[in-house]
C-alpha cells in the first residue's frame, strides 16, 4: 500500500472555477496535501508527462489540452492513496462515473475529465517528482519529506 498519489486539476476545471470545490472534496476524502502549485505546462512538458500515451491516437489532443491553460498539481497523502483517490475521482469517462465522484460532478467529457489521478504507486512517485522537488513536499508536522 502506498501513501501518496499525484493529481492535477485540469485546465478546463481550473478555468470554470472548480479548483476550490475539488480541493474540498479531496480533503473531505481524508487526503492531506503534501505539495500543491498552479502552473501552466508547456507543450513539451505535457508531451513528456504523457509520454506513455505517445502512440495513442488521442496523444496530440491530450497534450494540446493539458498545455492550454493553468493546472493545479498536488501530491496527496493517505494510506492506500492511489486506490482511494481513484475511487474518489470516478471513472475516466464522466458518463460512467459514480454519483458524487469528482469527475461526475465537475468533468465535461472523457478528455476534460476535471482531474488526473495516478494509476499505481510507482507512477504516483514518478508523477509527483515530475512536478515537485523533495524540498517542496512537506510532512504532517511541516518538515520536508
């Protein structure tokens, strides 16, 4: 069981003003924020982050979308973080997401699905490290991770 996961609030959700509501759902779900920042990814950053999908037909649209405006990146902490966060955000396609999940509440479509969530403990650490240096991640008592 891992104790961190990584999330991004995607550009359309940020633009629509859902950031605060999404963060509230995250904290109500028992997650503690280790690190968080708002940035705008360059196209090159988006391509590198989503490199695993490079051969997929949606790669170009995905990287265009993810570099189209600011995102909020965060490292979240909780026991069983990846699995619990995947439950909290719901299915990738908001039409299939359970009632009350973040994607059901705030997503527009399968691409603009409000948030990204890590799919494994290994990817959670890799994705967190993509956006945050160790000096930007803090434990519960305020010390560096």
